[in-house]
């Protein structure tokens, strides 16, 4: 018998929590940078030119991936709460991760 922590749905739970934490840490930085638009537009322009670097584009891909994973993880949780349990839920969790990769990959291809 496999340990519970090796179960795919437990891994989906961990990924949902980690993505939520990462997004929560990102938001204050995002609002701080947006505040430059109101206070010092020159600094915003400097940041926007910095954001054209490839490493930043890769970080944006990671951010879109985390957002997609978190959204689909939340939908998975709502399905677990409101729908009767079924065996294919592991497949749905894997499918949600696949859709998150597809969305974030599409974003990455557009910005590169």
C-alpha cells in the first residue's frame, strides 16, 4: 500500500497550497510596482525596460503557471466538496495540471 503523501490528489493539494502562497507573496510586489504609475512614472518605465529581459519573461511564465494551477486546483476542490466521489478524480486532477501547463505554455510562446 502506498503512503498517503505519494497519492496524486495529495500532491495536487500541495501544489494548490504552494501556488496560493507564491501568488500571495507576489501580490504586494505587484501593487508596489503598479504604484509607480501614480507616483514616479520614470521608475515604472525603468522597471518595464527591466521586464523585457528573458529571465523576467521566464518568471512571468512561472507566474501564469502558478495562477492556472491555483485556479484549476480550486475548481478541483469545489468539485470534491460538491460532487459525489468518483474514481476518475485523479484523472481530472492530472487533466487540470495539463490545462495549466497548456495555458502557461501558450503565454510563454506569446512573450518570447
